[in-house]
């Protein structure tokens, strides 16, 4: 089929799983070679159960018109898991609140009791960890180094799409969240603490993380600089190294700097139970802790046709991540509508406004387009207004549900970007499993000067999205419906 030539494609393929779940309980997921049971307490992207040798990765090569096109199987986390974990978070928060009230009773009236930190973190839903003097010093340091703001740090509780990346020679395979909302590549190293549980019962499951072993790579180069990211519940620490990072099978980025994580405790239990090994950031190097990005390295080494990549996110089926160009067969019409970035840090743009019929509207604001976040997020007060307009009910962790019988009556929501209106149907704003309908918008108060809204996978599923790093712009077109 016709594509914009000279680039490589990554196939985003929904993980075929047979599963049952119930609130706060177990999800039974079918992995590539075996059934594995895993317990989920946060919204995390999944990953493949076991690492495969590069030669064993299934590929589909195109015809003569598709010369050089490679498609790799990636996965989308199914709706039932996301809904199940929403219910589990709600249950855990209620338990924590009850425990807090019991402590307050024991301590006497008039004394405030801080309930579980995890509940507070869930309610804040901030993109960065706790603010403190040490963080303020880091902000000043970043400004001295020429950065205009800090790196956005997320908990990845809402990540839904994920795929493979290879590091080393011979290649070691890992599962990563391909995240346009961050810029660094990190993977757990051999001997990492808080990086999963490996034993004979779990070695072929996502509980046992694949770990980078520098001694097995002929291309390994020692760096040794410290790496640390602060998350809401703690930090993720390690050291920088250099090695060959391979995207698809043919994009081998040599001498690429990345982080070997020695302690992933800051990701919380959700990382241990989640089905991914690490993060591959696709934002700009201006916010990279390591001052370089994998895709930026591919551009500098002339490994991609154009400094462009594009997402076609599968809804209930396959999708595609395209490197070096975009796929004209994945969107309707002939033209992409481009908008220049507000800042070449995250993929941040200006929004002219957001409207929901006559019930809600907002003035101009800012947003990032983020493949690493499943939902749409905005300031808590604004999301509360939208939720009220559609009849969504909040819970104690700041998430909303709607009555499934009312889904068809939810009005369309419109995002106006550079004078062009991009709409989502009311049904696009719901993640449904059985008789539970999770409202796909969530409050997140991001401190200034950070972006106020996040257009995550819910938006990108309906609008094919092209990320043009060379021209510092994003292109949108209506995604074709899957057959």
C-alpha cells in the first residue's frame, strides 16, 4: 500500500488477552507464550511477557512500494484492565480514608490526620514530585544550564500503549512506553532493586522485569554520571551509560546515552505490577536529563528519512507508530493541518479554546500532546465543570464514572487549535468494561509554567498525529476507522 517512503513503521497491535477481572482483584492475562496472573493497582501500560532475541521478532515487510518498511508488534492495554484498576484505586483510597478517620478518633478531636500518601498523590495527579527546597535548587540549576523549565515527570498511571526497543550488541530486548511527554530513555539494570520479582514462577511474566546487562554488550561504553528522576512517591535512581539502541530492526543509534536504573522504588508498586520495563521519551532534548534523546540521535546519524514520527493508535485493533515520516493511508483527506509548537520542550501547543455545547467553554490555554497518557487531563476545577455538564460522578481519587445507559447522550467536546476545530464524540470520552463506564477526563493541576491540559490517547485515537521535530510543529488529520 502507498506510504510516505523511506521510513520505518512500528506496528501497534493490541495484546490479545483472555481475561476476567473484578474490583480490586486479579486480572488473568494471556501473554505471548503462557498465561500469567498479575495484580494491578494503577493504570499502567502492559508489556510483552518475555524478552525475545532480535532475530525472533516477527516482522512484516512491504512490497516494492514499501521498500524498507518494517512493522513490529506492540500492544494496547485493554479497557477492562483500566476499569478494573480504577475500581481497585477507589477501594484502596476508601480504605485509607477510613484508616485515617480511625487514627483521628484515637488522637482526639481537633487534630488533623494526614491520610495515606498514596491517596494524596492520586488526588494531586501532578506531573512532578513533591516541591521542596532541593527541587527549587534543581530548577535554578536547570535555568543556569539554559533550560527554560523543568522536565515533566509523570507516574505513568494512565499509560496505555507500549512496545519493544533493543539495547546493546547483541541486542537485549525491553518493553517501553513510547512517551511524547518525556525525553529520556531508561531501563532497569541487572541487580536493580524494586524492579520486579523474578523466581521460577514469575520469570515468564511481567512481574519479572527484563534488565540491561552491560557485560553482555560489545558496544557498551561507561559514562558513570548520576541519573535521578523524582516521582510523587519517591525517586528513580541510576547511572548513565552509552550503547547501541535499536528501534525496529534497522534504526541502530550508536553511542546513545541512556540511563541504567539501579532503584525504581519511586515508581511505586504499580511499576512492579505493570507490564513494561522502562520509558523511551520522544520529546525534545531541551528537557532531557541526559541532554540527548534516542530519536534525536537517529536524526543526527542520518538513520531516518525525515525528523518526523507519527502515531496511529489502535482502538480495538492494530495501530502504528511511524518513524521518519507518516502514513497517508491512516488518515482521511489529503492534507494535514499543522500547528507550530508553543515550546519545543514537550510537544506543547496553544489551544484557542475548549467547548462542550452550551454547557462549557474555556478561554485560550496550553496543552501537550502526550502518547504516554491515556486520558484527557485539565485543571481540576475545569474538569469538574465538564463532569457536571455530562453527569459524571467523582470518587475519592479524583476520577469520574458515568452511567453506561447515558453514554449516547454525552455531547461532543471540541478543541479549537489554530482556528481549526477538532471534535471528539461523547462516546470517545468513555472507557467501558461490562457495566462500568470510566469517564476519560481527569483533573490534574500542573504548576505554572507547565501546560494546563494534556491531550492523551483518547484524543490521538481519533486524530492521526504527526510530530515534526525538524519544523517544531504537530500535524493533525482525522484518523481512518479500523476495519
